[in-house]
C-alpha cells in the first residue's frame, strides 16, 4: 500500500477541506508548528481505514471541528498493487463510506457503507472495534507501521501482525487450525486444572476426580470404621473365649469347694458333739478329782497337824533352854559397848590439842606476814618522805625563778623583733647630725627627736636625730639647721612607741626587759619544771595509787598485830617463828588425833553392833518361843477341826480309795473322747469359715465373669448385628470402584496435562526460534543508533521487547529504567525490525507522528539515515514540528502543513 | 453303598473388590449356586451332604446371609454335615451360634472332633477353632479298625497344594494314614484329587461351588462321592454348580484388523448377563483401530455382567503416523511427534516425569480426539 493523499474537512482544526499530498513513494516530511493539525491528520488516516463510518460514541464526536456542527469527512487516495483507490468516509451526520477504484482515470465506486468499511480494514488486515472507535489493537499491520504522537511503544501485538511476522519467519506455529486446536487443548486442560497447574478443588467447575476423591476419602473412613469393628469383633470373641474358660474354671472350682464344704460341715457337727462329750467328761473328772483331793488333803492335813504339834513342842523346849545364855551374852556386850564409848570420849578430848597447834601455826604465819608488811610499809614511807622533801625543795627553787612561759616568751620575742624593726625604720628616717665638741658648751636643740638644752663636754660627740629637720643652736657657734628627706617620722615613731610599749608591758613582771635574760630564765624554769615533774612521777610510783596517810595507817595496823602476837609469844620478837615447823607440828598432831578417833569410833560401833545383835537374838528367841506357843494352840484347834468329820483314820483311807477309783474311770472316758477329737484333726469349724470365704470369693468371680461374659456377648451381638464384614466387603468394593474411576480420571488428566505441557513446551521452543530474527534485526538498528552501549534487546513470546541488556555481565534492565530518548530509539528499532520481517517485499506506509521527542540531534541524524535507507523499502511519512532536523535528507519530500492550511484558508 | 455330595468354600458374603460395582451381584450368585448344590444333591439322590469348611467368608457377615444359607441347606431333605473352616472358625460370636442351625433338624454342625455314627457310615469331622494353625486337623482320626465306611471332613492345606501360607497342613496320604475311605477337604478353590500309590483317589478338594475370581481354574463344582463298601475305591464325579462365567481374554494386537477380530470374538460370547470378562490387550495400536478399541470398551461395559480391559501394554504403532499429517502444521505436529516418541518405552531421549509410555499414549489419543472434534 502506498498512500497518495489525505483530505480532511470539518475535522477538528481542519474546518475547510485540506488535502495533503501527493506523497512520494519514499520519504515524506509533513511539518508544521504545534496545533496546526499534524496529529489530526494521523487520526483521520486511522479513523478512515479502521473505523466504521457509522461508529458512535464520544471517541468519534471528538473529531468534529470545535464549536461547529459539521460532518467530519476524510478521503484517502492510495495504491494497492497496480491499482489506485480512494476511500471516503463521513462520520456523525449522514455517515457514509465509499471505496472507489480508479478506472480510466476516474474513481469508480467499488464498495459502500459497511462493505467499504470492511474492505478498507482488510487493506492492512485491521479488525472492527466491537464498541466505539478503534484503537491500535484494531489497526492490523498499522499497529507496527504507524506510531501516534510521541508513542513508539507497542503494548500488545495483535494477532494478525503477529501471525504475519510468524509466517514471515517461517515458523509455522500458528498453522491453520493450530490456534483452535490449542484452544481446545487449553479448554480440556482448564476442565481439570487451574492456570497455575493445580487441580481445581472447589466450585462447580471442579473435575469429577475431586468429588471421587472426596467420596473415596469418606468411603475409606467407613472402611476404617468397619475394620475397627472387625477388630472389635475379634477382640470380643477372644475375650468371650477367655471369659468362658475362666468361668468354666471358676464354676468347677466352686463345685469342688461346695462339695468340700459339705464334707466339712459334717465334720464340724461331729467335732461339736465330741467336744461337748469331752466337756462332760472333764466335769466328771474334775468332780472326782476334787473329792479325791479333798479326802487326801484332809488325811494329809491331820497327819501334818499331828507332826507339827510334836515338832513345836520339841522346839519350844530347846529354845527355852537357851534363854539364860543369851541373856548373859547381852550383858557382856553391853559392858563392852560402854567401854568403847568411854574410850571414844577420851580420844575426842584431844581435839583441843589439834586446834591449838593449828592456831599456833596460823598465828606464826600471820606474824610472819604482818612482819613483812610492816617492813615493806616502813620502807615505802621512808622513801616517800625523802621524795616529798625533794619535791618541796624543787618547788621552792622554782618559785624563786620569775620567767615567762613558753608562749609569753614567744610573744615577747616577736614584739622585741617588731620594736627593733620599728627602731631601725625610725632611725633610718631621722636626719642625724653628729657634733663633736672641742670644748664644753651648751647646745639648744629646737627641732629634733629630743629637744632642749644640753651641756656637752670636750671631745663629746652628740648625735642628734630628727625629722624632718634638726635645728639646734650652739651659742657662740651658730644656729644649725639640717634638713633631710621627708618621711612619715610620726608614723614610724608611733609604731616604735607602740611596739616598745607592748614589749615593756609584757616584760614588766620579770624584772628585766633583756630578751637574753628572759630566755635564760625561761630555760632555767623549764628545767626546774622538768625536775619537779620527774619527782612527782616518782612520788606517784611510790604511792601506787594510795596516799601517804593510808600507807601509814596500814603500817600502824601491821605494827599493832605484831605487837599483839608478840604479847602472846614474846620469843617471836627475838626469833621469828619457823612457819614450816609450826605447820608440820600442827599436821602431825591432827593426823594422830584423827587416826585415834577413827579407831575409837570403830571399836565403839563394833561393840554397839554386837550388843544390838545379842539383844536381837534374845528378843527373837523370846518371840519365837511365844510364837511356838501360839502355833501350838492353833494346831490344836486345826486338828480338832480336821478330825471333826466323824471319821476315824481308817475310814478316811477307805474313802480315799473309793474316790480314786471314781476319778480313774473319768480319766479313761476323757481319753477316749480326746482320741476321737484328735482323729478329726484341727477344729473343722475354722476350715469351715475359710471354705465359706473361698466359696464366696469363687461365687463373686463367677458372678463377675458371668457379668463380663454377658457384657462381651452383648457387645459381640451388637457388632454382629452390624455385620461389619459384609459392610466392609461393600465398602472395599465401593473403594475399588472409586479408585478405578479415579485411576481412569487420573489417567485422562495426566494425558491432558502431558498434552498441554507438551504444547506449552513446544510452543516455547518455537517462540524462541521466532524471536531470534526479530531480536537480531532490532539490535542491528539499535546498534546503529546508539553504538555498542547496549548488548541486546530481549524479547519474549509476545514478540515485543521486555528488557535490555547493557552488556553480557549485567542481566536485563527494564526498559522503563533507561532514558526517554533511548526508550524512543529502542521502540523505533523494534518497529523497524518488525516491519522488515513482516513486509520483506511489499512496500507499506510507515507513519510516525512526532515520535522523537527526547532523542538528541546526533542520534536523530542516525535515525534519519536509517529512515532514508528504509525509504527504499517503505513509504515513510514523518510528521514533525522540527523539519530542520530532516533537511539533510536529500530525497525527502517536505509538506508545510501550515502553508497548506493557510493557502486553503486564503482560497 | 453310600452316596453323598462333597462341597466346600462357599465363602458366602465374600468381598468382590476386583469386580467393583457388581460385587453385590457376584455375592448373590454364590447363594444361587448354593441352591444349585442342594438341587444337585437331590437330583443325584445323595444320602447326605458334607460341607468341608469356609461356608462363610467371615464370622461377622450379615446374619441374614446365615439364615439364607441355613434355609438353603435345610431344603435338602436329608442330613447335612458341616464343619467350620479357617474363615468361619468355631469361636464365640461365630456364624455357628446363629439359631438358624438348630431350627432345622437336618443340619448338623460338628462342634467337636469326634466321630458321628450313621447307619453304615462313620463320619470323622474336624472342625476348626481358629483362623490360623499349623496343627494337622485330622491327626486325631483313627478309622483303621472301623468296619463301617469311614469318611473324614477337614479343612486345610494338602502338602504341595499351595505355595502360599500354609494353614492346617494335611498329608497327601492322610486318608491312608487315618484309615479313612475318603477324606473330603475344603480350602483350595479348585477341584483337585490326590491319588494314592495304588491309583485310588481317597482325598480330594471339591473346590468352591462358584468361581471366586478371574483366573481361578476348575472351580464352580461339587463332587458326588460314591463308596460301595468299606475299603472300596470311591467314585468321584465333579458336577458343575457355578452360575457365573469368568473369562480372561489375553489378546495380542499386531495388525489393524486384529482389533476388529477381537471385537467380533467378544460379541460372539454367550451368557452375557452371567459373564465377567477381562480383556488384556498387548501389542501395537493403529490409529485406525482407535474406533474399534472404543467399541470394545463400550461392549465390555454394556453387554456383560462385568467387563474390563487393560490396554496398558498396547502402544501406538510406530509406523502409524498417517493421522499426524492431519494435524495443523507446526506446533501441533511437533507436539504429536514428541508424544509419539514418548509412547515408545525404549525412547532414550529426554522424558518429562509425567511422560510414561502409557500416559503419552493416552495424550496422543486425546490429541487425536480433539483433532476429530475440531474437524467435525
């Protein structure tokens, strides 16, 4: 297709008819300032070719001239093959479409209205818009070839240009019927799977396998329940077996025990009877024994009483005979005892000797101790008196020394220094005049430190000082006046006087104002103070915390004690007693005393004891005799009582024999019963209780086992009623059926999935083969424009660029990230590549509406070169407001739209 | 002279998982076959019947089935002697506790291993009391000195009869060892006899009265046993009682016409409503035979009581690529070629996880189906 001209009227800014053309086969530049209508021309071109003449909606209304009620019209003249056509359309009011063909230099209508619309769209394989005006998606090949203002980018390639490109490349990916078949495969796939390849699990469109699997799950749960019931059946059955065996055993044991118990009961009765018999025989025996014992006892008692009578009588006689001897022994023992007591008393009298000797020893010790104390006190008091005297003398000497203490001396020394300093400063301030008199004379001093008249001797030198002047008159000699430097004499003088006065005041009490003397006195006083202090320490040491008076009292006390002791033992005045000797003497005396007193006491005690024993023996004997008399009387009474049964001795013996026979008979019967009892063993009543308990326990066990058995049987019957095996059989068959259906479904799904995935995979491979030539061509163009800055443009299945790789080391960069100018250049390269591949032979119009907004001049030049070259294969129509940029293109044909419009307007 | 019917392994209430949805029918047919057994006994004037174990599949089958079996057996006017088998052992809660057994005087459940004296025959029943055991169930029998005809009933595995788990082992010479004239066995589902050294047969499995599954040979029979006198050789006659026909067709497809032949063979099969058919196909599938395959599937599912086919060993013919050219050129043909490669188990190229020969074959069939849909 070659565009020849474009005529618009009532179209946006073109109120009047405006025709642009005829266009050259090659490069055409339509230029004009902004707002002149360049984009309106492009719009007219696309509306004319791709929109139905009767299209409605806001989109088509926008083409109407502003503020006018005109019917927008557009006419395109073009060549297709060797023929020329004209397409005319009127929109909005009385919409019309007409396609004419040039026949004999005249355009003859070829198709009108809808037919014209369809044929027009077919020229570039466009598609009708289902609603409203068309957009790029409906433009067919023009989607590649035509770029609206400032928008080189293709968002989504429509199917026709895409198919054309694919066909051109030779990959027959979309051979006839492929798309339908592919859709069918996709449709089949989508019956089972989601877009992400997962099985559709929810919704009404979910495949049957989902329901089958759900039913299978439910059925498996049912099967599991059946299996559990079967297991429960097995368990209950086994349990019943066990319980039955247990019950059988328990019942057998119960029967055995019952029989045993019956036998035992008979034994118990037998035992009871024998026991009662035994008790009867025991009573009989007891009675016989009692009677036998009674007669035996009586006989024995009578014999015993008679024997006792004899013995008592004999013993009484013997004891009575010994009584005088015993009385004599008591008398002897009494005498010995009295002697011993007497001896003891005598010994005790020596106790005073012991005390005396001990007193002497103590007194000697006291004497010695006091004697020592007295000497000690005496010596101490003497020393005290000496030291006290020394102290008195020292204190007297110290009292005579008048000396300043250390602090005062320090003050005096300081004041003296101040005074001397004041004196020196005062002297320094004085004018001193020394006058040596050659003869005796008088001198009247009128101004000086000391004024007045003085009489001087021959050769006397008078030193006169004063301030600020010294004035004196020596009669007959003259009036002298000496003036010195002025100073504050009065102040210095006052300082001196003040210091001197203080000094004199401080030293006034010491009888000297000589500092050396005062210091000497101070040293002497300090030395004396030291001596006094030492003596006081010494005195305190001697006193040792006491006073002299106290010491003297103690000494006097000791002296009194000594005098008292000496008054008792005068010899000790001369000879001090030997303490050891007196102590030893005292101990000896005490020792001997103690020994003798022990002996005497022992002897006394022995004698007393002997006396007591003999007295007791006598008393006992007497008591015994009295007792015997009493017993004799009692025995007599007993005998009388025992013999009061009215029987004689012989009769009693016969009676004893009779009773003995009765007793032996009872013993014999008892023995027989005992033997019978022994034959029965232990008391069967005890076993009876045990057996009864055992039987009770067995019966409990039987009852329990019966109860459990009943429970288990009930449970088993319940399970049997549910017929778990039959239910299981049905369930497993259902499961098998479901699993088979699922398997079949799964196989079909697998088959569909494999088919679908294979299509995707194969398609991807084919697409890769397809994309490569486009990429190579686009990269060629881009390389020419920008150089080697970009390695390559990356395409995907959409045949459109997705990203750009700056170099091999860096991955793809999104196109949005590169500059606006470079984005224009990439999309230009892509369009040109697609156009090259889509139309390797046919010349088609390439229309770009001011699309290089951001491209710089140098790259635009390269683009212009490419366009110039491309004009060999395509008809290029550029719309721009910068025609100067393309002025270098020698073969370009320029259309000044402003001039065209103005010319028309002028016309 | 004594004449009796020997049957076993009725396994009433058995699972028929392998036939899925027609399991209930198969179960019902076993009851119908049971009635045929009784009818056979009546027709042959049998003196009594013996059921050598596994009358029921399990002790927890529906009690309605127990009642039905008892009623069927009770329809035999003479005594029936039954022993429990390893599937229905005499345990608490077993089917043998059902009151139906005691309500019919001709039914005798052997509840212990002790001889039963009949007029001129002594029966030696060996009921089982647990599912599994390695105890020889006939070890207690000593009929060597019994002057009457001695017949044993037992349930177990004759040595060499099975390669699986052996329960209740029974010696091949058990009849001779125990002195029995005949030992009627149950457990093995096929009719089988074990001749003694002298050639006489005194020990046999009657087999199940109704076939249980595909591939089970010589089942669906009972044995009529005739013994003239003590020590005489029993005369065994196998009589068919099974109502179902289980057919397994193993077919190899090599030519396009083979599939047609197979279809015709299947169409020619009789007794459709009592037939269960299993078709195993192997070989190559020509695309032109696709229609026949579909027809066969329909036949199997619609015409018979149960039908199934296994075409997993049926691969598309490598030479049959004619239909591929009918596909749109380019992508679709490429897809078809890839799938075709994968149908070959010996294909050494890259193969996706999903692309087993079976799945690839199905994928090709799907593609073919979709293509047919499109063209129509």
